[in-house]
């Protein structure tokens, strides 16, 4: 039987288009748009996790009022995305704890997880960035954040909204395996500070007043910042008007001076730090960024660890000309 060239070309083209569509549907870019999600909403491998919680003024009740079709709710503040150990809040869960959480959400090894923030502030986006980092830390690569979150979806696709309680997902089979490439603990941070390793940037994502010790988180026992730390408040990465991350070009301008340097991302409890980690690691391609989940709460547990809160004369001069 002879097969015509036209038939062969048709089969080849169909195969390429099919593979392209599969690749598109299963793309695991760090950020996906609401348009992308709308086009791929029926993809079986998608697991859409709505993280609305008290930080964004939401929770399960607001989820019931309206959510993306097929999504499930998992409260970032209550469900176990972060845990407390030795009176230190905000730590990464154990392998067993995270595996239990992921499986309860129906996640398997092949699942493409879409994390949905409320879409109301940079702190809210930080919830998704921290959940994203947690997935990566336990070996799950197929994870994305919905840029603009629920608010953008609600604005763009008001006719594609579910209400009420969704069907509970079947337990997944995800196997958590901790990978410490993106993680750093207190002992390692102490070594950076004590050995004065100048090529490693300690990037503090807190507000300026907390950095300089004028204010502090309730769980932080002493005000100030770790010696050698550089301030880059995480909200600088966020477009507050449109409630999404700034463009890649804008982020390159903000983070360009450290885009290719080793970075340890710090805040109070590893929440705000997740924003800076996400931008540098996932969007700008810095492969040497770690997140310190204990951050200032754990650092200040030991009063022997050094802190700085006095501004140098050089800093005062810079502020004088900046504000003048």
C-alpha cells in the first residue's frame, strides 16, 4: 500500500500540533496568566489550589462565594503550609507533613499545580510564592502561580465562576522528598555572618522600619537586622495598582545588581522572603538563591547572635539627599 506525501505531511503536522498542545497544556512556567488558565482549564493534570486566608481578608467562606471552576481551597495560614517548631513559626513542614497535605489536595507526581493568590497585595502574593517554594523544596517541579490571582480571574472571566463547596478530591499519591538546594538554616547563615563571606548577599525583604529596628514583628525578640544584610523590601517587585508582579524588565532593573550573585533571602518568618526568592530564582534565573525560613524570629532566639540597628553616617547622608 502506497502512502501519499500529502498523507505523510498531514500525519506529521497533526503529530507536531498534538505534541505542542500537550506541551502547552502541561507547561510549568513560574507564572501563568488567567488567559492561559482559561484555555487549559479542562486539562486533567491540573490541580488548582486557592490559598485565600486571613492575610488577604479571605478564607473558606469567600472561596464558597466564588472560585475558579475545579479549584480547591487550602488556607495558607491554617492548612499546614508552614509549621511551628520550638516556638518558631513559619518553618517548612517535614516530608511527612507536606506529603500528607499534598495528597489531601489530590496531587500526584504528574500533577501541574496552579497556586491562586487572592490578588490583593504583595503580602498576599507572598503566600503563593512561599507555597511554590515549598513544592520545589519537596521535589515537585510542575508548579505555577496565577499572576493576578482570584481577583484577576473574577474580573476577566466573570461567567466562569463556581460557587459553593466543590467535590472533595481523591487522595493523591505524591511522594515528598526534601531537596535543600533552595533552603538554608540558621547555622549556615551564622557561618556567612561570622566568616564575613562578602560575596553572599543577605537580602532582607522586610519594610525599612523593621530593617532599621524602629519596628519589629511580635515574635522577633530584638529589633534590627543581621550584620551585612541588604534591604530590598519585597513589595518593590509588585505592581500595587494592577495587583500582579511587575514586568520582567522592571524586575531586572530592581534586582539587576544581585541577579547573578549568591543570595540568602531573609525576612521575619520566611514569608516576605519568598517574594524575593521567587523573583530572583524563578523569574530572573539566579540558580544560587536560598530562603531562610526561620529568618529574624529564629535568629533572635539567641541573644548572642549579632544585630545592627544603628544607621551609619554614610547611610544617613544617603537618606538626607534622597529625602531632601
